C-alpha cells in the first residue's frame, strides 16, 4: 500500500488503513517494530482500561506489558491532563485528536508525550481508543533553551528604558525627603505620593525580574486582564520612546486555566514586536473578550503591515523581518499557545496594521 493512502486530504491519519497495514506485517517484523520503536501504541476502552500496549513501552517508560494490561491509563498520567482530556475528547469522532500528556515513568518522573488519540470501531461493533504517543522531552528541552535566550534578549533591550523609568520616581523621592528634612507641613499628603512612587519602582523591577526567571510549567486559574496589564506596565516605557500609546479594552474579565509565566511571555513578545514595527508612533490596542468557549486576546497595531506571502512563515524558527531579530519570538509564542490548546491567528493589511489574535480555551 502506498504511504500516501494513509492520510486524507487534510493530512490526517486514516486509522483504519494503519491498522490494516499493521495487521498485514509479518510477525517477526511486528515484533521488531514493537520492541525497538520509541513510539508508544496503546488500545483502551472508554473507561481507560488498557487492552493492548506495544512492547516499546519497556524502552519508553520502563514498564513491562504485564505491568499495564488491565490497568487504567489514568493511573499513569497527570490529573490535570486527565481532566482536560475528559472535557475535550470527542468520543463520537474517529478523527485523530492531538494532546500533550505527561506520563509517569517507572522511576517516578513524568515524561511529556505528544499523543494522537482516535476512536476505532472493530468489525464486531465495539469501540476502543487507539493512542500513538511520541516522547517529545528533547524537543521541549530545546524550546526551553530558546525561550530562555529570548527572555534574556528582551530583558537587555528593555533595560535602558526601565532604568530611565526608575530614575524618575527616585528623583521625586529624593526631593520629598529633602523637603521633609527642612520641616515642611502637610506631611501626610506627601507620604502617600512617596508610597505611590515606591510602588511604581517595585512593579517595574518585579516585571523585569519575571522576564529573567526560568520558564515554569505550573498551571492555575489566572486573570487574563491582570496578566496583560502587568505586561503593558512593563512595556510602557519602551512604547513612550517610540511615541506609542498602549491601550487596553477589557470587554470581558476572563479567568482561564494556564501557566501565567508562559502566557505573559507571549504577550510580551507580541506587544514588543508591535512597538518595534511602529517607527512613526501611534496606538497599540489590546482587547480581551469571550467568544463561545474561548478567550480571545487581540493585539492590534498601526504598523506597516506584513506582506501576505510572508504571514505563514512568521511562526517558523529563525524567520524574521527585523534587522536584529532572532526569529524565535513568534515561534516560541505559537508553541506556548498550542501547548495551551489554543490558536494564534495573524491578519495584516499594508499601511494599516496587523492584528494578532490569541484564542485560548476557557
């Protein structure tokens, strides 16, 4: 059978064809594939009970087949992943559905897999879930190195503007202290101003320190408004240098289940990119709203726009239209959004501007 027959016009795997192909392989070939492969193949019923697992499980996770057969697959994956799959897996579709799943190794550590899950209906009528999982730990490690590099690059680029932003409140504080030493009256009013200036310094330095910290992988319920507001506070100084106003339109106050550190990195990358494109000043509008089961964050700039033939390349690693760009910012942002089961859409019009829309499941 031609390998092209294994995918449909949307480049999706035809599960029934794959099963047919596998069943036609000689037994000795099947044994080599199962034992030596590094993809993990499992069959389970809808309750999660494992009915088949490939011999490769020993290479990948350290278990023997006997350790897993008859057990629930949910004993071996993170509860957060189980919860997400329970909520989103379509049991009536045989179209492969992709998830990122943390599976526990026999030694106790969790390994991240890219899992394609499909519903298989056997001739006798009963259905099972076929899952093909690939260990993507090395890929994740490389992504983390890229992210770390990009974060440090951003911190360096923002440092000069932030130093200026901190110097202003420090100058004010110095003046007020000198006035207090001289015995001025109405001290209470000045104390409040001084506390506000100290809080401004604290906010700016906290956000700068956040950039330099390693990326986490800890999800919790987070306010999208708070995350975007923090990023705008951090980038406001750089925007002022380019004569740009950063505007925020909160149509819905949305809380989502996400990794705060990672999503703030996305907002920093996209808003910072917009600032650097708008050399003639203007406005960057960020909107937050709900639509169906998604939170949508739109970043709308007034830059020169992106040629249509380049839009599809923007998410590729090392592709950049900027003279000193790394070509990693958008690739990293897109990967983070996909890891949150979201989608990044880009629209652009010459001499009008670009809109970057982030769709994240509620």
